[in-house]
C-alpha cells in the first residue's frame, strides 16, 4: 500500500472521529449548530438521531483504523470500510447536503483508487 493511501485513510478516519464528536457531543452547542447550520430548536429535537449517526461514523473510523493497524493484511478491511464511507457520502450528498460529496465521498473514492492502484 502506498504512503499516500495510508495517510489519506488515516485522515478519513480522523475526519470520522470529528464527525462523531460533532454529532454526539456538540450537536446542540453553538459550534455544532454552526457546523451544520441548525437552529437551537431543531438541534434539540434531532439530538438523539444525530448521536446515532455519530456512533455510526465512529464505527467507520474504527474500521479504517483496524485496517491500518493490520497493515498489508488489512487491505480487504480498508476497502470495505472505504466503500461504506463512499456509499454513505454519496447518499448524504444526494439527500442531505451536497458538501458531503466533497468532504466524505470524494476522499473515500480517492483513497480507494490509491489503495487499488498500489
């Protein structure tokens, strides 16, 4: 696996840890509301859903870290979790906010290409 793929996968994992923090712990706070453009009322009403979504982002991060920890033998795990990130990013970009395509789907697609090309 290339160094570029490893670095990008690690960055994607860190990004998903940040999503977990935003969605599970900062959703109703000013920084979380600002990140997602939410009113206080909507943030309060949707906090349980956001926490659930944050937990899933944590699982994606954990899977990517697991694949990295396994090194070369974790290739299939990295592909699986990157594919999950890509699908989630495309779905989110089409149904929630277009910026999700750029922040989630595109990095996953690039990492998959780097991983397969290595």
